[in-house]
């Protein structure tokens, strides 16, 4: 009897009700930076920029596609996007040298040079990003003086790749060791991959900073996962 009732409910429920909804991060987004890799293990990807006039409008491509560098070991699904993963696809963990797969708001611009932009994060001597899950400051930008010498953190002021960039508002999950310090930053000529960020040559990065100034979201996905976001992202 219970099986018969369940079958009737399945038949009467519209197919759209069983479809996976679009990520909330895309809800009111008007600008999108879409980074697509050929496979989960690729360390290079193609970056597109899109914009739209409203949440219901179609995405329109802005400019040309650009080559980007991503994690040395490719992509792993952010724990908050594990529902999109298929068997055998990795989930992001701290130190795995993979980009978190999913959709995330692009945050504040940063760099070595000073700026009058009140939203700008000035990287100075002592600026660090904490990648130590045991620290209460995990996945935040602070100073070595505030966290002390025993907390593991990236010394951002010493890394030329951080001379210019954008923060990514990646959700903090220290318990799951879900990864930290995710950025869009400068691609150095000798680089062959990143620790989990998106890297671009300086001219393209300057343009992206301007594009994202009024707010944008970043989607990082392997090509094989694009159909899982059908109706949510540009075709």
C-alpha cells in the first residue's frame, strides 16, 4: 500500500519539483566570472565574464575568453557543494592544491600598492592569511602580530603573486578542514599551477578587478559538471 501511494505521488509531482535548484549565490547576481576546466584534474582553465540586467534575464558574454591557471591538482568540490559531486570526484580539503568547485561571491580587491578605495585590502609587511584549521582566525586575513608565530599562515606580503588580486568569499569550515585563503591573483611567468586559487596575467587581472568592482560571483567547475547547473549558468 505504501509503495502504491509513493508511486502515485511521484507520478503527480511535476518533474521541475525534483530538479536541483540553482545555487543561492547566483540569486541576485548581475555579474559572473565563469572558470571552466577540461577535467577535474586540469591545472588550466578558460575564464569567461558575463553580465545580465536582472535575475530573470539571460547572461550576456563580456569580452573574450581568457586562459587562467588553477590548482596544481585541479578542482575538488567545496564541501558546501558536495551535493553536485558524483562518485569518485574529490571534495576540497586544506592543503590539497585544488580549487574549490562551486559558486562563490567575489570579495574585496587587494594588493601591495596603496589605494584610496575604502573597500581595498592593502597588503603590508606582516599581512597573513591563516590556513591553520586549529586557529580561530582560520580563513581570514590578519597580521602576524595578531595571530602570533605559532599559527600557520601564508605570509602574503612576501608573495609576488599577491601583488594584485581579489578575495573570494569562500565559506569557512574549520571542522571539515574545507580549505582557506582562496583568491584570484597574479599569474607569475614561471607558475605552472596554484595552491587553490585562480591566477591571471596582470592586464587581465586589472580588467577583472574593474569588472567585479560593483559585485560579481565566481563559478569554478570542470566541464563535465556544467550540465548539473543547467538553467543556472550560461550555455
